[in-house]
C-alpha cells in the first residue's frame, strides 16, 4: 500500500492523513492498520522503502541531532537506502541511515540527521 501511494504521501501518521490527497477509504484503511499496531506509529514511504517508526527525537532542537528508530521493508534491497551494520547497540558517529538485516527484505532502521 505504501509504495503504491508514495507519490501522494510520504509521511503517514494520523495527522498527515487528514491533509493527504488520498481517498477517504484509503485514509481509513491506513488509520485502521496503523492503529491496530500502535496508535503513535508513523510510516514513511518512498519508492525504495516503507519504514515504521516507533521512536524518535531531537526534531527541531538546535543542540541535538534528529533521529528515529523502527523497522523497514526494502523491496529493492538496502543498496539505495542505507548502510548495513551488524548492530544498533552503539549509535553511529556520522549522520545517515543504518540498517540491521532481520529477514528477507526486512531491516531494523536507524536514521540520524544533523
């Protein structure tokens, strides 16, 4: 669903769905699916990834980096998305997208931007 709708919406949350150009039926389906997992779940979509973020921080702060953690489905693999690492136990020093393989095209994802 996310990849199909990537041209219409790239950040899917309860709030962003209200302003999207998606049909009401499609918005309702996203709301039903996301709230069935966790009410504050946020979904990011583009042609290379569908990510589900549970945690994030630092957005808008002048003294800290922005970051988010979650899981991602990468239909075309990780090459165009980020760097494969063996663990996210130690946070990377550099900005970027870091991926830990889980199974198939599923990855743990950590995004850090300055």
